[in-house]
């Protein structure tokens, strides 16, 4: 490997997915993994196989599906975890085990209740066992940022000696400043006697808003792998944002003199796909992928942009694959053209499902005349093709205005083939509809978030409704749906949540 090449290790499906509101179902994870491979990430950490049967199955399916990317599974430093992890990833073209063990005094004393010598033995044994199963092994000393440096040197030397190919240095709680994290990487590479036998990696959290800065400080001091996530999602305040780290190294190649294998023109598509799957929007002013990243409202900025784009843009929308003005399909477009374009956008559509999608497309095209990719994204919301569903909408009626808001709604139980109708009043039409859904399906938890946005401009814009529900176990489920009818979008988003909740009970 070239000394100036930085591997991109994407943990969106592991660290990112375990944050509240970002849970994904199997087919959604596979779809995102396929897009990550198109993006060109070197490694996908597909999950934590020992965490649950669902995690195991998703990692296994991703390992079986992808063609070129390394597929990694996370495991604690336990033989049972490592064995389960290997069983999930073993069919990948390039399988990889990532095992971790906490090394900071506070973690060793209060979480693990182990002495440093016991931790050293556990780490060594775990890496040796993982290496006996898999050629590629990563080791992470969890909470390295608050660990004793001399102990880190000792345990890292032992891990490399036991067979670790990559040593990942996590700033687990986002505690360090960039100069401190960079110095830590430099210190370890210099003082670990066999450091030349492994790649050093960064895994930085964003609790103080420094995850990307810390990661870049790490590579400037010798790290050659960055663990990161799309849109910077992850536990608490998130992780290093893939798009920020990659574009920093690309735009400032004069400063970093580093390169990655990322196809940056796939960045915007990947960011949008994650939004669609999770229903969690990127903040408008988010670097690189926020909707305002290339917006210029100030008169001075607009004047400069008209004269020369480089006055206020250091990167172009096209460099991340963004073309905001592209109109792609209309009401005269045929089924083959629609299917081909949806596949180009990253959707996988079965022949059985295509007629239903085409009818929805024609209905929308009659209303809007011209459709953008944003419209098609909204159209495809809720199309979880392989996700089992228990409840489906048959019809609904609503009234409002001077009358008390009212809704009559009919749902079909797809397991029993029975239809049930309820009617209710509410504070609004959506409230009345949701009361009917709860009366029919039951109460699966507390609705903690409801928001709506338009995906295109004008009176014929589609509304995308995003909701989050927290069940009795504290698990957060999200739903989203797009339609020109706001009430229908709200109903279908809630039904998506109900169907997800049904699958987990």
C-alpha cells in the first residue's frame, strides 16, 4: 500500500446504526452496504454479530452480497463473540474481525473490574484466537484517549505480536483536542516497537465537535485508516463524518498529500440514501452534504459567485455528485425508463413490484408533470420490498375546516386478510387518523417526533412526513413517507412504524 493512502473504514452500519432513531431493517442495511461499496469505502463494519440474531443475519447477508469491499464484524474480546463474528463474515470476499477491550483506568476498574495484567492477557488471547480464524484482525483499546500511554504501548505491542494487522485508537468519549490526539498517534507509532507491522487507525467521537479534526490530526501524524460514518451519525453526538474527512483531504491535497479510494461523486447519493432509510435529516448547514452547503444568499457572496465561483466555493456541487437542477422523468416516460433510472439511483426493484410502483409514478406525474430525483426518492419511501408487513391502508376519509376534525380509516390485516374500520375526531385530521390506527393496531409506544418537509418547491410539492416512536423497551423506531397528500403521508409513515414494531414484538 502507498504510504500516502488512507483507508476509509465505514462504521455507519455498526456505530451509526446503534444510535437512537437510526435503526435499520435487513433489506435497508443491504441496500446501504451496496451503496457504500459504490462509494468506494475500503472496509464496511457491517455490525456486531453477537449482539442479536438480527445483527448476525444482516452481517452475514452483507458479507454474502458485496463483491469487493472488506466486510468487518465487531466483537468483544471473548471467544464466543469472536466465533459468532467469524461465522457471520466468513463468506465475504475479504472478511475481517474487529475485537476491542477497554484500557482506561476508569473502564478497567468500574466497567470490567479487571486489573491491567488481566486486560493484557485477555487482549492477547482474543487477538490470537481471532487470527486463527481470519487473516485480517483489528484491535481497539477502548477509551484509548483516557488510557495510560505506557500501558497502551504494552498492550498494542502484545496485540501486534498476537497477529493484529490494524490498531485502532478510539477517542471513545470525544475528550481529546486535535493536538493531543495527533500527539498520541505519533507517540504510539514511535514507541510501539513493532508498530511497522500494523496500520494505525482513528475512531473519534464528536462530543466536543472535534471528531473530524481529531481524525485528520491522526492521519497527519501517521495513522493510515479513518473509522467514520456517513453524515457523521453515531452514538451520542456522532462520529467523524466520512464526507468531511474525505473532502478535506481532497480539497487540501496540497496540505495533506494524502489520498483515498473514495468516488466522491457518490457522496451526495449516499448521504441522501441514509436520510431516506432512517428518516433522519441532515442539518441544513452541515458541511459538504447539508442543503445550504452550496447556497449563497448574501448579496456580496452572490455577486462574487457570478463573477467567479471560486470566490466563495472551495469545492463544487458536482464533485460530490450533486446536480440540483436535473429534471429526469415526466408523465410520458415508460416503465423501462423508470425502472432503469430507479436502479441508477440505487433502488433494487423486483419484476413483481414494478407494476405497482409504475402506477404510483404515473399518478404522481399527472399531478406534477416533471419529476426530479427528489420526487422519486419520496415516491419510493415506504417501499421496503422484502420487509414483512402486517397492516396496509385500504382507504381513508377526512374532514376539517369549520367542523371538528374527523377521520374514517380502514386498514387490512395482511395476516388474517380481514379489514377493520374505525372513525374518530381529533385536534386535527392527522390526530384523528392516528387515533384510528391505535384503535385498530394497538398502542406500540409514545410518538416522540413528528415533522414534515417538502422535497420540491411549489404547490404540487410532495410532503415527506418523518416520525419517531419510542416503545416500552426504550427502542426508537422511525417511519417516513412522501406524498402530495399530507394526511396520507402521515398515515403511511405511522403504518411503517407500526409494521416495524410488529416485527420486533
